[in-house]
C-alpha cells in the first residue's frame, strides 16, 4: 500500500546562528541557514535548507495549524 502525509500547517523559521535544539530524539545541532520547525505537538526540530525547500511551501493566509487524527 502506498500512502502520503496529510497536509498540515506548521511554524518554521530560519536560524542565523548555531543552535542546539531539544528534539523528541534528543539534542540536535542546527547550523546557520537551517530551518527550525515546530511540529503539531509543539516539538521542535532542525531541517537543512535543501530538504526544507523540497518538502515545504508557504501556507495560504487562511490556513491554520491543523491536527489530523
């Protein structure tokens, strides 16, 4: 069976400095230029710019943070 992720809107920002992010998997280093994403349960994780660009796109202004169960 093939599946795809449901579309959700999350918060993200690009960092301009090195950070240590506490993720669900433990601490991870974010480099300058990485994106810091806040997931649907408030968890944070870093994402490299090339992966971010292939995975995310800007949300429409009327879209809200949505949790699908």
